[in-house]
C-alpha cells in the first residue's frame, strides 16, 4: 500500500513528491554524515588523548556566530555539531549539512552549509512532555494548528533548549522529524532528548585572590549538587568582572566528568580599597573671600574575604558645618542570599542643630543585580543652642525623634561600574513612621500640635541611566528625588542638597528643602579607560514646606568637567555655575571641585 501511494503521488503530485524525497534524503544524509563524524572524532581523540576546541563557522543570521567550545571527549563535540544543525532546521534551513572538517593542532574547524530557506512550517509534538511544553511557554505554539514564521521557530528552539540547559541537561538535543509537505508549507514533528543529567560538583578558585568560598557560591548562584544551569554559567565571568577587588586573567572553564560539572575560576587580587579626597574653593557669601571645604573618604573592600565593604566619609562644609557617614555592607550571611547593612550619619550645621541618623537593613539578593531590603531608621535632631522664637512662637529647629520602617529596592545593570557607557542603576526607598517633638525651655510642642504623634512618609528615588552613543561617547541621565510628608516640618528634618554629588554650581548641602527633584543631563567623551571629558546641566525643582518658611524654586547648574587616570588613582576636576530665583549667573561665584580616588 505504501508503494501504491507513492506511485499515485508521483503521478499526480510530482513536484511535491520531489520536495518530500529531497527532505527525506537530506535527513538520511545528515544521519550518515553524523555517524561518519562520530567515528572520525573518536579515532582522532583516542589517538591524541587531548582536549578538543571546536570552531563552527558558516552560520547565517539569526545564528550568525562563530562558536568556541572546549570538549574532553569526542561525543560532546559530535553533539555540539548536531545541535547546530538542529538549530538551522528550526529557522527553515532544512538542507543544512557539514561541508568540511579541518584540524589545526588541537582545534577542529567545522564549516556548515545551509541550503535553501523554507518559509512557513506547521509543528506537531513528537515526544515532548506537557510539563516541559508548559515550562518552556510553548503550549500556544504547539497545540494550535497554524503556520509559524521563522522568528517563532527560533523562539521554540531556544525556549526548549534553554529549559533543558538551565535545569541540568546541557547536552539536550531538540530536532525535527517526519517532515511533510502540506499545501505551500511544511509540517514537522518536534522531538527532544535530554541526555545525561549534570549537577554542579565543585567550584575551584585558581589564582592569588583571597575570597571566601561561601561568598563565591552565593554571589554566583552556583552551589554544590545544584542542577547545571547554562544561563548562570554564561554570566559567570561578567559577574566576576563586576567585583572591584579581583581581576580575571583568563575565562572560567567548565569540565564535565560523568554526571558532574567542575568549574575552574581564575581570579587575581586587584587593588580596590579607596582613599578619595576632594578639595573645594568656594567664595564666602558674606565677604566674598575664598573658603576651603573638603570631602575625605576611606573605602575598604573584601577585608574579611567575604565580599563585604566598609566606608568612612568625612566632609567639611561651608559655614563650619560638618558631616560624618559610616557604612557597612555584608552581602551574604551564613552562605544565604540575605545580607546585612548598617548606616550611620552625623550632620552638624554651625551652631544651629546636630542630626544623628542610624539605619539597619536586611537585604534579600534575588541575583547579583537585584535586591530588596527591609530597613529600620532612627532619626534624632537636636538643637545645639537655644533659639529665640520666631514671631509665630515656633522655633525654626526642634528636638525631634523619628522612627521609619520601610523597603528599599535596587536594580543595577551596567557594562562597567567605574566608567559605564550603557546601562542603569535604580534605587527606590519608601519608609513610614512617626515622630516625637521634645519640649524646650522656650517651646512646648503640645501647645501647638497636640500630643498625638503624626504619621510620616519618606520616599527617595535615584535613577541613573547611561545611553551609549558610540564606543567613545555616551549620555548620562539622572533623576534624583525625595519627599517627606507632614504639615509641621522643622528645617533640621529636611533634605540637604547642592554641590558635587547632587546639584553642581551650589555650595555643598546649602539648600535645605522638604522635597526636591534634580535632573541631570551630561555628555561624556571617553579619552581612554577611566578618563573622559564632560559637559553637564543640572535642573532642580525644590520645595520648602517648613513651619516657618514656604517657598518654591527652580535652581539650575551647568559646567564642564574632566576625569583622568593617574598613577595614583582617578582624578576629577569640575567647574560649575549656578542660578536661583532672582539670583542670576555670576562668573565670579563659580564652583571648582577637584578630587582624586586612590586605590590601594
């Protein structure tokens, strides 16, 4: 019966049968070729008993690439070529085949020819389980009877392979079979074979870098006896490059031995501790004379070999004001994804007030680039000296105690942490709490506000976006904003902005506000690594909603800057001019900031 059906098809559908026979012969020819490849690889590998480096070329878009893989046995190299042929089938190159094989020392060069491209195909499920179809998000594509475009074919192939490869099956195969002509399209069945399941065995550190094994496994998300995950392996070196205290002399290696994968990581120690000193010369707003300000920072990285960081920052500000900030970050406690953060800040404004802020946070790291933190923040604002009351009878500053509970989310994705060309860094922090105002000799808050402690909301967001224009230029866009609710706010509980890190062209922390938005547009031209020229514009929108002062303004700052690499570190020099309401730009009041970050 089969012969009679073939004869009738030849008589009435000669052209279609010719295409079917061509496809069937192509499948037979592929199997013969792969069998020959297997025998060839086996003989070569047994003869040389060494690692194979497989280089595959001749792949068209969207698979246009040259792949390099290390193999310890011939079977793995054979499966890699077969996988590439299957990938070509899924984008419509059904006549794909191996054109040539050439050895160059320990490198095998395999050239593939694609044949003609077929447009439109109907898929049928061959042997793939429903669990895999659902997990790979292919239920709609495989169960509805319709021709699919080439882009969808690639998606199906990649989804299936990604599911297997990220769940312990790096040698999984996906292929087409039972090819048939249906009208003007082709139908085929999809088959898969997971092959050997692989688990992570060991994570081996090679080099002089001193890093705790627990930190590495938590940071990379690769722990002993976990299922092999191709996505994590692919991102492994990129994550390691984001660590400031190590360098990568050579790419990491994955060695397969039976059902286990051993990962060799090559890391060298790199100077990442910093001493950062910035000196500013600002004209005094009262007498016009230059006054010296300073910003000194000490940062220690990985001192305990657990990826932790410690920061100490002291700033001498204009008008005898001072600021001290201490931060400790311990990213992975007890080899878990939970980290611990501690912040302490002291701010003293001349003889007006002294603020103390402490915050502890526990963070959950979803991955290397995303974390969510729960924090507890205590704020203590204190008058330094007794004040004369204002005409309203209420002082400008007060003794305040506030407690905030909140969440902080951080998502960072940059191509380079020191001098990024593209990517973003996003932080959103929201806290809810209450405050208590303590009475003084001249002021009893209960007489004005009652004894009930009001609920406060504090929100801060910081979005940094880097847009790559070319290999040497980029735009840096930033939006920094904060908001504090309340109708009876005192000035010493507000936000302080202005200066090098927020609004250039103004004295450091000279603007005391209850809410603000600062948007930055900066063009950077890269001279060399860690060195660039910049032109910037900062636009602020500020609001003062304090009990004795209410106002709005739109201050702005603009200027030029340069960052350059030196033997002792990275130096920065900026010149900025500022403008406020009713205060025009004055060239004699420009702000000059010079700083240097020294690594040791």
